[in-house]
């Protein structure tokens, strides 16, 4: 599963095409709130895709279940939770699904419908409580057990290790275990967990994609490529596997090939928002490559246009702010200001990303007052990651001749590439060449690239150029 996956991954295994023994046991205590066999068949197929992280295919099956029985409340909640709806549309569909489940479903089905609705609405605490209660009522259900943290895949290493001991033949447990082991610095255990998921579920694309990503993190590009290609070849279609192939090629400097893979991802995209993401990744390849500002700006413009066409004005605003920062880096002051204003006016409320990139743009132009104003807005923005706040603040301090103060801010902010890059810049400004080189090398040896993350790819370009310059 790509680390940038959909936010709702909580299902009941009793509703999936589970092994005969478990299904027989579960069916005695749980019955779906529909007697329409076509609806049941599509719902079970949707759940099977869902637990394999093929969310778009699952969504299509949930829709077909609803077409067969419009009063199937649980199917409606799962369809709304995996679909590309506006906030108001999603809330309306979730409300109707809850009403239909209450009218036609069992008490267990109503509880699960409430839990799925809570996750779809981002109510993690409520979801945790509901899934914990559901797990007590249905202790042998594996997917309910894996959902008890409330937010999918929000468990820690101990949680997934315990689940693996309890359900050793359940592939999805090893997906969460692989990532948590890796980020807990247990590299061998992470690779073993990802490999085990493939062994248990070799014909689904997601296990191969997860194994590929863990191998990519390790730097085993040949192994990663093989499993990304396996994921891309299996059904249902899994366009993110092409994005993984693009990451591997970009890490090796093969940017044209990376863009070719992303064009394949676009051709296989399920919905407009997914296409926008791949267009942003194409722009990311140009930013990481750093050889053609014209190509980068054209790629960003194409992504912004697609986002607007899809009705995603928040994402369009973010992309326009990235264009502002790009123009500022090129010394195009008027165009930088123009795109800052475009970004601010595109969405009803500017997302935090806009304030970040507007602050960078003003900093690049040495317009300190508006840069500080954007920093203040970023700090006040809901959802703004502390690492990005620190990255902007540290950058502005260094550029204003206060690198020691910048280090105080940055050293408490983690080590993701953009923070590491700003730490390296501050050390370089202080004349600490060896320390700066250490941080740049840290970025260059981090293979968890996200081509859609403009800060990530630009940090990688700067780190690569800094090391090359020193050599």
C-alpha cells in the first residue's frame, strides 16, 4: 500500500469473501440488511477489493450494490467513504446510509455502519470506541480487530505484532507491520513482513506494491521495480504501482522514464483527483531534476488546470502557490506576486500550503515583511504540520543572517527532507561545511521520495547539487 493511501480502510471481515471456516462462524451471528442477492454479491466483492486496498474497484462494487438495493445502508456508507464526493454530498450520503442501516440492519450492522461513518467524517475517537465495541461482540473478525485504533493503520509496532501473532495468516496485518517496523528502524523485520504479505496474498496488487515500496526504502531498486511491475500487471488495476516505478526511476536519475510511467498511471486513473495527483508528480520529476524551469512551470500549470476542472480549488490554489515560489526562484518578481494573488483567490479559504509557498516566494525575493506575515498565517492555519512551520521559519531566519537561531527552531522539528535541507543550509551559512554535508548526504540516502510533495523533491535537488558542488 502506498504511504499516501485513501483515508478509510476499515471493514468487517465477516462481510468479505473470507475463508469458509471463518465465514460459517460469522454468518451465524451477522446478517446483511438486504435480501437482494445481487446487492450482496457486489458488496462482498467490494469488501474483498477493499481489504486488498483496491479502493477504486471497491467503490465501483459498492455503487453496483446500491443500484441493486438503494436501501442498503452499509453499502451506501462504504460507497460514500471511498468515493470522490464533495464534503456536503458525502455528509448527505452518510446520513442516509445510517438511516437505512438503522431501519433495515441488525444491531451489529448498525454499529459497524456508525463506525465507518465516523472514520469517513474524520471522527477518529468515535470510530475507535465503536470498533472496540464491535471487536468485543465479534472477537474473531480480523478486520474489525485491525480497525480498533480508530484511524486505519494508526497502530504501533506492538499492536501489529500482537495481531500477527493472533492472526498469522491474515495478509493485511503484515501491511501495517511492514511500515511500522520500517519507521521504528527495524529494517529486516519490515522486509520480512512485507514479503509475508505477498506470500499470503500473491494475486492481489497491493501486497506487491507494499513490498516494492519497502524494498525501495532499502535502496533495492531492482527488487522494487520487479514488484511494482507485478502490482501493475494484476487486477483490479492499480495505477499507483506506476507512481512507484516513477519514484524508483527518479531516484536513479531516469526522469524521462519516470514521466513515461506517470503517463501510464494517468491512463489508468480511476477518477479526476487521482489524475491531478499524477500530474503533480510529473511536475515533481522536473523539480527534482532541476534542468528546465519552463517544463516545470508548464507541468504545474497543467496540474492546476486539471484540479480546477475537477472542482478541487484547494489543490489548485496550492499548485498556483508553488508556481509563485518557482517564479520567485527565477527572479520573476511580478509573476511571483501575481501567482500568490491567484493562489489566495482560487479557494474560499487558502489552505496552509498556500501560506507556506507564499512565504517561501517572498523570502526568495527578500520581501521580509510579507514573508513574516505568511509565516504567521501558516502558524495559525488548521492542519499545518509543525515540520513545515519550522522549515519556513528556519529558512527565513537563515536568509536574514540568523542561522544559529534557525538551527534552534529546526533541530526540534524532525528530519524529513525539507527540514534536513534547511538544517544543512543553516550549517553552511555558519561555515560548518562538514555538518552541512552530513545533512545533505542524509537526504540523498533517503529513498522515501514523494514526487507530489514539492518541498520533498526540491530539497532532494538542492542536496544533490550541494554535494556535487563540493566534489
